[in-house]
């Protein structure tokens, strides 16, 4: 018995049309009559033909049809953050016209797995600027000569970037806190470097993660002397750890906390309530992202709403442009400040 896979030529012969006509029925690139389409599909069904061989198409194009998206942490952890989910939805939309698949790659500098950023058969890569390892990952991709797009990070000349107004947005939230009358403020940041060290950050300590540095710069425009506490990642648990540190000494509690993500803010609120503090009557809390956080009710977080889906879509469209030999364009996106119920004037003494 022959096991030869049916070809588009076989389908065309069975349907009584030319191979080019049968081909466009499957590609959808050129309109065909409903009668012709039905005849070709019926012939394909009879022959067990399910469509063009993707391996052959990849060989003709000289491409794998895969776009790599690089994360520096366990993927299960990364997708606990709703911002990641929204961004990936947009990214998938952005590359959809290529018919490309997304391959999620972990590059944490420690885990050895295949495929890796060094070996994966990818046509292009998307790097995330809030990753402490973004610059290391960029060196690997550039060494392979693979087109790359960076989201919220400074990759230098010639690399398309999708940027968010992190500094300006964070300054707006800090100014809101100041306008309410707060002066005793603590800033809780995303990771500041690849070590993901938790703890207090000195004024002259370098911050090597672009998103963290930009948001911190914005807050420091309003509160230049505010103590800074770094978290290990963006999560509710990390926010709670930071909050317990902040509220652990009743004699040194601030009246407001500016957190660099909504998940961190939710954890700070949890720790405040554990310490017997009322939000916002005793302490105000702001976040950043504008996502839905489970368990935050009845609070509505005062935060910056970022266009996470549009951010991912812009990155995907830049990738598509590069692979189609068009000139990719970067994009500057802005956040919207949203006042919720977690900020109020400081308590009177």
C-alpha cells in the first residue's frame, strides 16, 4: 500500500482545475468562485489532503515560521501577571499576517533547556525590557544575526522599540499622592538587576532594568528622598513581603506607598491590612498597569492603565514588517492615570 502524501497537484487533477487554482483555494490570497472552492475542497477531502506541507513552505521561504518571545523566568510564573497575557494576545495579532507561530523561550542565565535562545530555529525575537536579562538576551540574538524587537527597553540604534511613557506616567501618580498632602512615602520597585535581590535600595545604587529605572525616575521627580524597596518580581506575594517590611515598625510607617505594578500594590494592601491599617484612611497605595487583580475588592486601585495589548500588537507588527522586508517602525504608547479608592489625604495626627 502506498503511503505517499497527496499533493496539491493530485487535488487539482481530481477537481478538474489547474494546480494554481487549487493552491489559491488553500492560501486564500486570491478570490475563487464558491463552486470551484467547493469542488477543490471535496477533492482534497476524498484524497485526505489537509493543506500545504508547512515544512515545504518553510524551505521555500528559507524561514522556520517561528517568532521567539523571550522570558527570564519560569513561564508559569510569567503568565500569572495579566500584563503578560494581554501583551501576548496583542503580539499574536501582530504577527498573524505572517502565519507565524510564537515560541516562548526561557533565558534566565541558569536553566539549560532545549530549544534555547542559542539554538531555537526562530526567524525573529521579541525581548521584554522589564526583564533584568534583556541586554544579555539581546547579545545572544544579535550574535545569531536574528531580527529583534524590544518592548520597553533601550536596545540602541537600529533596533525597533515599542516604548511606554513609564517615567511620565509614574510621575503623574506620584504627583497625585503629593497633591493629596503626603510627604512620608515609600516606593516599591520591580527587580533592579539580574540578582532579583529584595531589599532597600541606596540612592547611588545602579538600577539595571529599564522599566524599573524609568518608573523610579518618574517617582523621584516628585519624591527625591523617598526610601526605595526592591521586590524580586511582580507578584502579590512579593508585594506582601515588601509591605510587611514597610509596616513592620509602627513608629516608622509611611502614609503612602507607590508600587511599580498592580500586583505589588495588591500585596502591599494585604500587608497593610494585616498590620491593622485601613486603606486609604491610614495609608494610600498606588499601582501601575491597570489590570484586574483577584482578591482586591472592595478596593479599586489608583493606578496607571497601560495599553498592554496594543504594546504587544505593535511589537508583532514590527516583526512582520522586518520579515516582509519593510521598514519597521517603533511606537510610543502612553498610559492613562486612573484614580481609584486606594488614595486619600494622609491621616491627621
